[in-house]
């Protein structure tokens, strides 16, 4: 794989792993800005999405996760990314652990933290390490603001970045939610678009407690200065008899 291809794939990993989501989670799936909530202990879910760019770049992602309680509730996930950048293909895995410190609520901030890394499946090379603090302020039972701040180490180019993101969620019906977000990474890069702000907006449809689908438009989401369309799904496996997630968090 050429240097340009490796740089593009690494940028994709940085955007979709170090800033993810969405679960991303209370989760945001394919969205980059994460919420402070996590799911209930004992629950699991599988998020997956496909993203196609106007420059022919492509991403296919699967992200299974479960919440365990070894000493406090921790959401463990293992994201697998199959990507094409500048015609070169790569497969990457990215383990992540997330825990909540301050629960979210209407009129107050909630706080969590997550960290992890990513690895090239073919070579075993460690590509990135990251840590992020997501904070969520619920304006009402149907609206919230998510703010993320963190650190990314891109080992392929030996650069450290400050990562950031801010997003707004509005559940405007019982089954539909609109999200808009901007995010990125600040630092030095050979390609200007890598450190320029990125953008996504989309709608989630959740007809029941188990399944939801996202349709998202994005701009420069991996730092390549292209337009993106993403289709994503989430399949949930809640704890039997537990309160529905959207009632606990107010969101889909």
C-alpha cells in the first residue's frame, strides 16, 4: 500500500474510531460525536454501517459491544473496519472500553470516558491510540448536546492530535431522531483537509426496541475533502425486563 493510501485509511480510523461513536452508546452508531450514556449492564448490540464517498473511498464497519460489570459498568466493543482509500484496501480492528462517571439528566451534565487503539489485521501493526471524554447536557426529554474532547496518537506518522466534537440530537417523534455534528482533530498534517473541521447530519428511524436504521450525509469525515453517504443499522439485545433504553436516555 502506498503512503497516500495508508494516510487515507489512518484518517478514516481516526475519524470513525477515535471520535466515535456513535453509539456510537448510548450509542451513536456511525456518528462521530459520542454521548456520555452507556447501555445497561448485561445488554449487547451490534452496530454496522457502510459509507461511500464522492471520491470513491469506501468504509464498511461492524461494531459489536456489550456492557459488563467487573468492578463498575464498562462498555466493551470491538470495531472492525474494512476500508478503501485511493484504491488501496485495508482491514482494521479497534477495541474500545467506555465507562460513565456522571449519569446524564435533564438540566445537568453527564460525563464518561473511553479509550482504545486500532491495529492493522494484515500486519498486526498498531496504528492509533486514543482517549476521549464525552459530556452530554440534556436540554429536555427530547433534545441534548454532546461535547467530546480527547487525544489521538497516529503512530503511522508519529503525530499527536487534540480531538474534538460537538453534536445536537432532537427526537422529534417517537420513532425519528435528527442529529447534526461537527468534529475533527487539531494538529499538524501534510494534507490540510486532515485537520479541517468535519460534518455529519442525518436521521435515525427506530420502529421498535430492537432495531434502528440511520441515513447520514457527511462532509470530509475522514479528512479527504469529499462528500459521504452512510447507511447504518443497530440491532440491540436488551436485558430481559429492563427499562427501554430510549426511556432511560430520552433518545433513540
